């Protein structure tokens, strides 16, 4: 779409909003189907569906009451509520047509593979300005960025809108691929153990073994060939995700990726092999401690100053990204106290560029509260809670990966409005809807009854 926008500037708005137009049309169709089949009571019975509808209606009311101009109004609604709409839409579709789940998953996997592969090529092989040949420029989307205008540190963005969205997107794929690979390893050991104890359903520890394999949500093929393909593909996604996170030079994504993958490993082992947690914990903490110590020791090195602290004295940027972030945080906090009911939809982020007072807030939670107030923020956090709690209690890799990825994205949200990017937000909330509508596998740990 960037290429088309560069070739047909008059239709730029249409090319930028095509996803939202399609989303709006499908939302109307979903409302029609729910109404026709008299399923409103069924859907509103789900707390997460009910809270999401309230959030969207509340946001629309606030947008109408604080209307400034059409462009900021439309852009604000698209940026602030499209990910909730996609969640509601996928949630509805999968309740009406459960077989569509695999189609959604395969589409996401195909798109992720293309984005990560191109990002890896852009980082390691292709010229950093390769995207300029297909319309990426200052008038559309920059083909690459730098660390505080230091051209020794090129930040790639693959085909997304910037390095930070690429880092957040790669975090999602890294978490999912790591979770599936870990589940594959754990399941192999459980199957081996089950084969050794096939004559008895109860193990020597007095626990019931799983009577069916873990449902991954993907069809990896039959037999060992399918399992091997899944492991190889998961490894490929892990490597390309790590490369994209590194060369995006997104500190938030780097920190969040450590937290989300550690969360996924902990939840996985807690549910399936709790005895391994004592081994895993030092295995995770020791490398983290070594990395943190190394960064501290070499804090005066040019690489560490540029990548981690953004304090290189040779930078040509008049203001560092950290200084800009601190200024935005101070402004956002001040606005919460001055306007607890919110300033209005479209008053921050890229939508505010259509107003007389553009404001950029580098925090997802301040972003929401600035636009629709503290009450809107409470609803938003309530929706995330309703997504997280059911998934973290399940034992299947799709649920574990989604809940762990949410933890990572919320960490990024402390430093960036992570859900303002359409690719990151729509992909994650699509996965969340798929996970919530998929029944997870649970392993019941029961003590064996003693016989005398």
C-alpha cells in the first residue's frame, strides 16, 4: 500500500485506511448475523465481549462530544478502537464458524514469515534503504531510521511502520515460536515417560498422565516428520525474530522479549513439568545477570551508550529519544490530573497531527487515559485482564503464548503506545480471540489411591 500511496498521492487516505474500511464492513455484517440468529444474549454472556462493546460505545460517545474536525475524529477512532473491533469480529466469527481458526492462524503465520524474512535480509544482506525503491520516503514511511541520527546504528523496520513496531511484532512471534518449541520438547519427554509406564495409567509419583497429546492449534503433519517440521520452523522464527529485535534497536522490545519468553517458559513448566522450574530459574536468571553486569561495566563504550543509554556525545540529534520520552510522560501525567475525563479521541498520537496542538505520548496507558479519561482506561485494563486470566490458567501452547505475549506487549506499553500500530495490535488481538474461543487442554494432577 505504501507503493500505491507514492504513485497515487490523491488516494493516500484510502490506501492508509483500507483495513479499517474492510473491518467496518465486516463488523456491520457480523452485527447483522448476530441479530438475525438472535445471538446477542449468547455473546453478551461473555464478559470480555460485553466489556469490549462497552469500550467501543464509550469511545464513540467521547469522540462525538469532543469532535474537533473530521480527520482527527476518524483517525482517532481508527487508531484507538480498531484492535478491539478486530477482537470482537474474530471472536464472533469463530463462535459462528469454528473451522475458520486454522485459516486465520495460517494467514498470520504466512504474513509473519514474510515480515521476519525480509527484516532479516534488510538487516544482514540488502541495502538499508532498499524500501525507498517501492515508495518508502519521508512523505510516506521512512525506509529505515537511526539511533539519535547516528548512521553507524541503522534501525530496520522491515515492511512495518517503524523499528519499534517491528520489535513488538517480533516479540509476538518469538514468544509463540519459543512456546511451541518448548511444548514440543516437553511433550516428547512425557510421551517417552508414558511409553515406559504404558502398563499403568498412574505414574510412580502418583500423577495421571495426559491421555492425549497437547493441542497446538496447528497441524504440523502426521508422525515424526510433522513434529520435526514444526520444530525446524519454530527455530527459524526464533532466529529471525531475534535478528529483527536486535537490529530494530528497540530497547523496550529487547526487555519485553526476555520477560515474555521467560513467562512462557515458567507457565509451560509450571503446568507440565513443575519439577524442572528449579533448574530453569537459575538458567534464566544467570544469563540476565551476566548481560546486565556486562552492560554496566562497559557503560562508557560507544555501542552501549548508543544502543542502551542513548547518550553518545557524538550524536547529531538536538534532543535524545529519552528526553523526548520523559517530556511526553510528564505532559501525559499532567493531563490526567487536569482532565480526568479525557481530552478527547484523536488528541494524541498521529491523529493529533490533524489538530492545532499535536501531542505524542510515549505510553500506552497515558495514551488511552488522555483520549477517553480514567474511566476509559479502567475499561481497557479490564478487557486485558479478562483476556489474560482465562488464558494463563490453560495448559495449551496457544493460550500460554498469547498470555505471555500480552505480558511482553504491556511492558513495551510502558515506553510506547504499542497498540497504536495496526499490525501489532490487530495481529495480537486476533490471536487473543482465537485462543479464547479454543478450548485448552488441561492436565489433572491427582494423587493415586493407596491400596492395602
